[in-house]
C-alpha cells in the first residue's frame, strides 16, 4: 500500500467573527465524536443497562453487535492481503479479528483523532497494523492498492457520500471486496425520527441518507456479485469489484 502523505487538509473556520456562520459538517463531526469518546464503546457494545435500553429503542430491536459479527465473518481467518478499515472508529468491533490476521497488512483510517487514538491504544502494539488520520473523500492511497475495504458504520456519517463511494472503489483492486454496514432510512419511523431530530443535529450522522433501494443502485454501478441484506434500519453487504 502506498506510503505517500495524505493531501487531506483541515477545513479552516471562518475568520469573520461578526456574522455567525453554520459550522462546517466536518467540524461538527469532529466535535460530536470528541464529545462521545468516553461513552462510544459502551453504547456500541451495550455494556450497561442504559446503553442496552438506548440501542434497543434507537434501532427498534436490531442488535448492532450481531450485525458486526456477520460483517467480520466475511473476512477469511487466513486472509493475507491489504485491508483498509475506514472509518476504524475505536476498533471496538474489529480488535480481535485484526489481531488474529497477523499476516495481513491492515490500515486503519479515521477522520476523528479521538477515535483514532482509541484504536491506536487497542492495536498499536501490532506490527501489521498502521494508523492514518484522514478523509474518506480523499484517501491517501494509490489506485487498486487494497484487497479489502471495510467500512462499518461510516457512510451515514460521511458528509460527501458520492466521494466516499468513488474513493473506496478507486483504492480497491479488481476482484477485491467492499464490505460494510450503515444506517438506511425508510425502515423504521422511530429510527428515522431519532436520526433526523437528534443524531443529525449533534453531528454523529450527516444527510443525505440512502434508502435500501438507493444503496442497491449505487453498489450496482461499481460492483458485481453483490450480497446486500438489511436488519431493521441497518444495511450490511459484501460485493466484488
């Protein structure tokens, strides 16, 4: 995988303080994940009674841990190629798999320094794993340099989803696998309401959001041999370039 430096640049805030301006989506995302860094793992893994209640209510019964297990089962236990994990988050769902794939070369990328720092603390002692702070819309890797691109719970947060699909496809080798999962709208009125009224405003999710039909259409433009499934408001998939 290419070692060239990322062209990603932080988006500057407006210098004119006299007129209030909307906070850029990228800054809102960083702020949101900074604010949630101490509870992020507990919520995702349902480590407490309150987080189990929250996940059950938010996802209308969908178990995100079970979806993650299915996603990780798509990657063979003896895999030895190049894997890009974007966004890695805190690696709470991928830690054990990434440690076990000691003959693979794994690059973990995230826009949030807070998420990336937690992932480094989890996996930084593994020589086959590297960490990059960067933007999925401008990946600092060569064309067709990855055998697998994994994107768990990322696309519903990415501001420029078109660029994210283009870039993840660009760095994937012919015959490589694109694997992922994320929120889709139109499956649960409760989840859609919570996403629109709370999580979007907080910066954890960023519109526009795809429906299942939208997602299947997009994947069909880039990939073949597509296996796309849904569990409530979460779509998960594996497809071949």
